[in-house]
C-alpha cells in the first residue's frame, strides 16, 4: 500500500452544522445511540429537505419526516412523470427545488448530468462531460450508474472514463478531473462521497490500478491517493464515526471490497484496518448500528458484522459474527432497529437477522424467483421496509421479528435505481422516466 498526501490536508475540517443537527435528532430519538461507539456519519445537509447522496442523508436509507404514501401504481398517487433521455441506473438526489441524476447516450460516449424541477418535473438543464471513449460495461450496469452528490453549492458526478465533474447549481462546469482510460471490469458504479472539504471516490480496476482518492471539493485538487490491492467491485465508500478502544474519536472511510473490508483515514488516505472474509464481486455498501459495521459480499456470499475502530488486520479480533452465505449481490442491506434485512438477489429471498447476534429470524421469497432480480437499495420509515425488484414491484414489509408482507406496489416499468424521499414525496427513476409519488392534490 502506498499513498501521497498534499500539505493542504493539514487544515481542520469545518464544523458541519446540518450533520450535527441530524446527529442530535437521531440521539434524541434513540437515547441509546448517544453512547454508540460506531455510527454512520450523516451528510452535511438538512435531512428534512434534502436527499443529497447515495442512500440519503443518513447514508443507509433512513427516511426523515412524515406524509409519505406507501401505495402507488401507474394510476395511483402519481404527482408527475417525465421522460429521462438516454440510459442510466444512477439514483436521483434532491436539494431544494432541484432533482439531479446522470445519464449516458451514444453507447456511453456522451454522459451528462440532468437537473429537474421538483414541483413539476420540468427539465431545467443538461450538462455533458468532456468527450471520452466509453469503457467496457456490463449491459445491466451501463455507463451512468454512479449516483451524484451535492452540498447545495455544487453537484459532483463520477462518470468513469469521462472523469469527475463539479457543476454549479445552474449546470456550469466548475472543474473537471480526468483519470484517462480506466480498465474497469463491467464498468463503474461506485458513487462519490462528500466528507467535509473532501470529495472521495473509489475505482476498482484490473492490473493493480485500483485506488481510493480524495479531492478538494472547491478546486478539484487531488489531496491524496491510496493504491488498493483489490480489483473487482463497485461498492460506494461510507463515512463512519467511531470511538476506539483507547477512547480516541475518529472518522473512518469504509470500503466494502473484494476479499476485504478496509477502513481509511479521511485526512490522508492511510489504511487503518482491514478484515478478511468477503468474496468476489462486491457491490453493496455497508451499514452501521449497534456498534457494528455490517458488510455483505457478492453472489450469495458471506455477511460480516465487524467492530470498527481497530488497527491493522482485525480479522481474528473484531469480527463479531458471520453468516456463511446468502448475502445480496447488488442490493444494500437495511438496518431498522434490532433487525438487519437483506435480499439475496440471486434467488429473491429476504433474510432477517437479529443484528447484534446474527441469529436468523426468518426467510421468505419476495415474488418470483429471479437471478439478479433486485438492484434498488431499500428504504424504511414508520415501521415499514420497502424492497423494489427490477420489474418495478415494491414489497412493503412490516418491521419486526416475524414476516408480514403488507402489500406490493407495481409501477409497471423496469426499476434499477434507488428512490429519493423528500418532503412527503418519493422520486423514483425507472427505465426512461422519473416519477414523483405522493398524495394526489387538487
């Protein structure tokens, strides 16, 4: 492992007001969380009015606020539906009156960031990245699967061979970083992560060229880059806050990886710890709760529950429990209260674990058995968990130790992207369309 560090990294990360407010709200709702030694670091955004990144303000699919419907269909609770040009699996993000997503056209040769009006669905602008030759991509993945992120001043999008792009809220390019031709197995899908002043990306490649890197979000300057000894994976980085066994408070950037889960220091990119046990083709991002980090690995492989905050190889010292098989291939897990929900998308089977112990509470098939049949990350609110399969069927499950399927919503279009939920409205991207789902008005 090697890394280089810019001297500009010596400055302190500024206070993150919205993230702090989000954390206080979470602690008030769950007093036990006040003593947590590991927790997901929330986005620097108001969780009541934004969905600024992959999996929302919390980074793990938790929905803030009330007024969301749990039933919809092509003719039920549709506020608006608009066409989206091109192809893409990136999920919508929301800030203020704007919705942002990415798309690819001309067989991946043209990649763009799109902005839509939240109230009407009207497309506000389209900005294309500088031209580049498309990298290889798995047909289901395509060339626009990485979800953008925003801090309310700029929108940041990672577009594979077309580079890393920062745009202002009017769609003007502020800066652009090119990485040249990527040797990306099946294309790119990892989403960028904002952490303080740093924008962090992960790119897995063949021929020992994988890396994690941080950039100054204002200028695009590369602050550090750390080589990675992993080659096949599409997981997005996650930021967590931990208290180590020595009482040190620190942030860690977690990457769920081929054969390893690895933690990095956000200030300089050095590796902090790693745990072995994941398998080939890792896609889901991790979740955190009960002082544990839950990592899943591809093609029905193992699940690991790890105590973060360690140093070096922690395989034998900080893995609390494992499940030998049944992990999701694509779908991120959902942690709600004491329960960890996961869909094995190679067989459409949901498994629910007692999060602290790994005890299996129940397993059920959701709909018909499909290979690679689920892709969208789940969300949860009001004691309900929502899993959507690739056919656009959303299974609404009651939280708890026993299986209860409340109902199934069918939107009628292929659905790979994950939803965004803000202000009582669902924003769902399907093949070719963007939908606003909420109580019908007027």
